[in-house]
């Protein structure tokens, strides 16, 4: 539906005051603000409203709030304590979040370059995504956090200690980050990309399944890769000269643009696919897979 005025939307919301989910998009009059929202609303999505500067009072029943391309909004205001998911996408004016709800389990912030700090994170948080902010440091990570996704945060200097509960870690294009913290024993996926100051990695946990490294130009060596790893992807690691023993459970190996790599260890018989490209010092080299020899083209 298209709402031509605040009054028209208010009338619709009053007539449909029992609705639980509401999506508002491209409201041309949003500089006037939004009308009161239904008390029973559990999901609210507001997108492409460049003139919307603030939210109305949010219903206490609200569980999910998504703001997408609302660049005039500098703060989200007071959030309901029962909110479980908060998604803030490409809201370039967002400069402050005063407090996060105590029951929040998922927080995603993308495209907020004016945001320089976060409030304390609630103990209930399980997933944290931060893309394109100006954060230099992160607050203490909650003990229940399972996934941390940090990308294109050019000012980020370091990561805080990672909780034992963390299972997935994604770090991409954090140019000031010099090292990764100690990795927890439950981590199953590690993805690191575009951190030029990173010269070494911490010990890899025995729980790891997926190990992916991209565009780490000063990384010269790798730690021992545990036998739990089934997938390895290495791309554009120009300082990497050799690989340690490969895990016995490895099924997929992808290596590209590792120009200093001079040899590969024997591949286990569990390997199902191998891709090697852009590694000139490996050209013509013999590689064994479970005792069978192949030659790299």
C-alpha cells in the first residue's frame, strides 16, 4: 500500500490495530514523523525514508526492529526491553546508541560511519555484526556470543578477548588490526581478509572446520592446522612460503595467488577437490594425494 500522508497512515494503523508485523517504505512525508504504532506490534521494518529523523514510541511487544537507509536518524532512541533483534542498515547519520535492551540476542549495524562507540552489550547477545563503522574499540563481548562479524571498520585497533561460546569469527578489511586474539575452543569457522598489518595467527582450536584467509600480504607462516578442518581457502598470501601438515579430514583445498609458496605437503586421501592457481613456484611440482601423485599445471 501507498500512504500519501501521516494522517492516512494513522487511519490505516487504527483500523488494523491488531497487526503484528509492519513494513514502511519510501514515505515521502516522513519528515513529519510517524504516527503512533499499534500496541501489539512485534516486527517493524522501516526502509528508504531519508527524511525520517526519529522514531515514535515503540511498542513494548516489539521483538524485531529493522531500519534500512534512514540517513537522517542520528539515534534510535529508547528501545523496548523485550527487543530480541536490532538491524541498522546504511543509516549514515547514526552517531549514538545510548542503551541496548537487556534481552537483545542479535545486533547488526552496517554503513554507519559516524558511529564511534557502542554501549555495553547485553549478556543475552548471541550474534554481533558490525560493517562500515568508525569504531576504534569494541566493548566487552558477552559470554553467550556465538558469532562475530566485523568488516570494513577502518579505525578498529584491536578485538577484545573472545568468549568461549564463540563459534564463527569473520574479520574483513580492518586495516589497523595487527593481530587476532586468542581463539576459543568452540570456534568452527575462521575467516580473515584484508588485514595488512597481521603477520601471525594464534593457535587454531581443535574444533575448527573451516579455515579461510584472503589478502593477508604480510602473513609469512601458518600455525598447525587441526585435523578437524575439512575446508581450507588461501588467497593472495604473497609472503607465505610453505604449508604445514594438512589435516587428515581435509576435503576441499583452494589456493590462489600465493606467489611465494614453493611446495605443498602430501594431501590426505579424504580430499575431494583441489584448486591451485596463480602460484608460479608450484607450477610443475608433484603433489601426492593419499599416495597417488598428481602434477600442478
